[in-house]
C-alpha cells in the first residue's frame, strides 16, 4: 500500500512540475536580462563544468553573459591560494574555506562574489544593492585578516556566453532561472545548493527532464 501512495505522489509531483514549467517558460519570454539571477542546470545538462550546477549571473546584455558557478568546489583551499599570492592567513576557519571552479573560462583568474558593503575595493562591480563582484587582490588581503565582507565566495574562472548564446540555451531547456538568494549562495551547504535553488521556485529539480518544457 505504501509503494502505491508513493507512486501516486510521484506522478502528482511530476504533473505539478510540468504545469509550473509551462508557466515559467511564458514568463521567461518577458525577461530581457538574467543579471542578478541564479541559473539552475537541468538534469539533462551533462557538461562536467555545469553538471548539477548553480550559476550566479554577474552580467548579461546584448553582447553576452558572465556568471560564476557557486556549487563546484575544487580541491584547493583558500590558504593555498593565498600562499601563492604571499598573503598570510592565521585563522584556520578562513584558511580552510573552499575555492570554487567558477567556470571553464580564464581559470587562472580569481573572482570574489560578496555582499555589497560600504568598503570600496580597487576593482569592484556592484551587481545589485545586495551583491558585488571584485577581482582585485586587496579584498583577499582583507579576508585573510578577518576584515573582508560579511559574505563572500572565491572562484577561479567564470562561465561565459557569446551574443544570444544564453538565450538559445534557455529555449533549449538547459537552464532554469530564479532570483538572487543570499541564503542559497552563501549559507546553504554546497551539496544542497542545486536542490535548494530549484525548491525556491517550488520545483523538485530531480523530477524534471529536458522534455518537460516541450510538453
């Protein structure tokens, strides 16, 4: 009896997801920029750079788009990165923070996604009132001595799209999109961010397929 109830619930959830995606696709037609949004990789997207990935979009206009994968940590810890830059860090909790694979483009370049604050760093782009992107070394020095932004995430490389490429991928059901959420990006355990971002939309991402949007 229990397995029958579970099957009924599963079928119901799949139907709800399908209805939601239809509504979602209509809404997507009205969006002109995915800046300050989170892209959620569909289960069918098997590129290892983006598998079960969540990407925070830092820029999107008619020329292309740029974002950072926020849930693919690499083996490197922050201390190793700081050592390479001759920056000393004594706090073990900071030294052991993960470094992320932000994407396949320019993987030798660092990007710090962080909460927008009054402190001005040398090279910072304010994405919104809540979040900014910095690429200068001064913010790393501040983080090392415990004087960095309240929330931050350090990535090597970024995800990039040429003109109209992201729009094409959206129509091909490669991604879902939802609004920026501080808790998903900076507070949710890494392994749970993909599911958490989708649940923010009311969707069970693991029940979706590439065909849902075409139903």
